[in-house]
């Protein structure tokens, strides 16, 4: 039997297959958001395009972006309205995806700690994992194998104001409440172009200035994140802190081992 290892993945987008080949029962697995395949902007796949139709959903998004933030938020509210025409089947697919993830991790039996990302629905993720013997949703600081590990769930506010999105001041309050940690796990990267620019998509996403400030103030040895599928740079050194993107699990099935 191999020695215990702390392993990390991010951006599963409903594609958890193959994880059992790289993670064992004795390991600790940290999952850094976007468990759900609500929508994967990398290839425009996911529950929403599948259930609403790619062309129809693309038109809905175009109208939302053209109409500004108010229209974008109305679209989000329409899709998440329990009285809406698509809600029942969307909710079924969401719960099915989270249940599949839970079943896979329970079969492996490893201690699994999950934070939500912008593509997740926390109000569905938390009940889906509730009562699991080894899989749990986390935030804040925990002691794991003698290390203080901080968990920062969520992403920054977009025009759609998704349930897993937050403001920068919320991020900073959460980070300061943890104090200095040995390992910090976030979904989004700090606000540095080399970490936020996606070389395949050809544009950058928002990084967190609050996370960058926290790193400069506290200098945790390790910061891990996901969110950017094809970053310009996977690893950067900020003073005493090594910041690493743990990669896009859906595409490459990569599992990052802490300390590599």
C-alpha cells in the first residue's frame, strides 16, 4: 500500500471518470471547484446547452450579454426559477451529476474535501454530499495531516451573478478569518495576468485581487487553484509562496500531488 498523499483536482465539469486509477483510499483528495458540468465555456458543453439546445442557449446568452447585467441576471433567475419550464429537468440533471461524483468518491473511500466554483450550484451541491462518510463541502481552515489548510470557495461576480460567485471584499474577509495557512485552496487564481490569461480561449478571466493581497501579506507556502483551463503559466513564485494551477481535469485527467 502506498503512503498517504494529498492530491488535488479542479474543473471536473461532470467528467470524474478515471479518478480511481490515480487516487487511492489512503489519499486525501482536495477538489477545487466546478464539479458540475452546468456549462463548460472551453467547448460549450454541459447541462444547459444539452437540455436547452446549443443554438437556442447560444441565442439566449447573446441576448443576455447584449442586454447588459440586468438582462444577464434575469436569464439566470429564469433558469433557476422552480416555476420555470426548464427547471425540473435541469435540477434533475444537476442532482444526477453530483450524485455520480459522490458515488465515485465513496467507492474509492478517500477523504474528499470539496469547494464550489462558478459552474457549481452550492444549494444543490451541499445536500448532495450531506451525510457522506468521506465526501464533504468545506470552507475556511481545517487541520489535515498536521497542516493548516484553507479553503476559499467560489468565483468573482459575473454579469449573471451565479450562486457560487462573490465580491472581492467577501473573499478578503474569508481569507483574513483563516489567518496564515500552510496550504490555501481556491477556485480562482490571484489577479496576475500569467495566471488568468487562457491561451486557448485567447482572453483572460478575472483573478482575485483579494487573494493576491492575502498572499503578499501572509506568504502561505502553497496556493492551489483551478478555473483557468489553459493558463499562460501554471506555476508562479510570489515571494515565499508557490502558486499552482492544478490543471483542467476534464480534459487531461491530471491529478496534482501536493509538493510537486
